[in-house]
C-alpha cells in the first residue's frame, strides 16, 4: 500500500486483506475515534484503520467507545467496575471476533422534522419507513431547540411543538412495530442529534430498547432522512478505511 494512500475495504474483505496490508505493524484501539491507530516502524507513517460500522465491535472494545450517548456512559461505568477493564484493545481482538455474516440490524436516521428507519437482515433491507412533520422554523432551527435558547415565539410555535412531540411518538411506535414484526436486532445504527435521541426515552411510550442499550453511531453528516438517504448511508457503512499518513 503506497505512502499517503487511502484504501476502502468492504466488510467481507477485512479479515483476509487487512493483515497482509499491515504487515508487522501493531494497531491499538482509539476509543475516541472508534478506530485502530499505530505506526509503521519502517517508514514512520501513522496508520489508521476505521472499521466498517456495520460490523459490531467486540464487547471488550465496545465498552471503551466514547461518545455522547447514555449507552456510552453506562459502558464506561461498567468497565470501571469490571474485572475485564484491562481487556486487550489491539486489532487481534477485533479480528478474532469478526463475524462471517452481518447481524440483524436496525438503522435510525433522525433530524428535526424527519425520520427514516430500516431493518436489515444479512445486509439487505427487509423493512423501511420514512416520515416527516413540520417542526423547523423559518430560520432553520427546530422549535424545541429555539425555545431552549430564546423562549416562545408568537407564530406557529404551538403547531411546531405539537408536531415535534408527535414525531417522537410516531418514531417510537414504528420502532416498536418493527421489533414485534422482525424481532430485536443485534445492532442499532444511529444517526441523530443527542437532544433528539434523548427525547425518544422521555416520551410516554418509549422505544423498544433502553437508553443504555449499546448503539453504533453513524459518523457522517447526512441529508434530510428519507428511505433513499438511509439506504445510501447504510451502503457507505459497509466499508472500512485504511489510511497511511506522514507525521510530518
């Protein structure tokens, strides 16, 4: 692999191709980036492997991931009190647990006023849902966010607030229906602002999972969620990235 190169790896190629490209380089897990980072001793280049997000991290690594979700805080609390706190964070741990098939998955993309959901089995969509409601002010800010900083507005605020609540309730209802029809997935992929994600668990009828359920964050800025956007985003998560960068 050439210096300064970026290579994408389909999730199914990782176990066979990654070790050969790395050679003797040892990579350690970086919990802030959910990626493996190391250095090539012969060239001095920094090597970063960002795993395909559709492949769940093994528990020993998932417990270390740092993000803004309640699940991440719960994982870190368990790790601090667990005898496994010193579990290996190297690439070998990841590859040993690497699956031959993708798990059952649910993907949730949510923004102010728009939500897209899908269930996947073996990497293929078996159910999709997308829906919208009017909750965004003319300035482009969601009404609940605006009220948190500016207070009530005079025009349309009641309608937007009502729609924001209805969107949360509808999201939880549709998630519950998906769980009942297809069963609980093994992995939940989430692309949503922290405030909106937290609001799901404050609704009278919460989602069919708890706020400390492990989730995999979608590390991308996506367009307004639709079924097309969701499927395109999922396709991008099928690939990992291997990067070589000079420290200079």
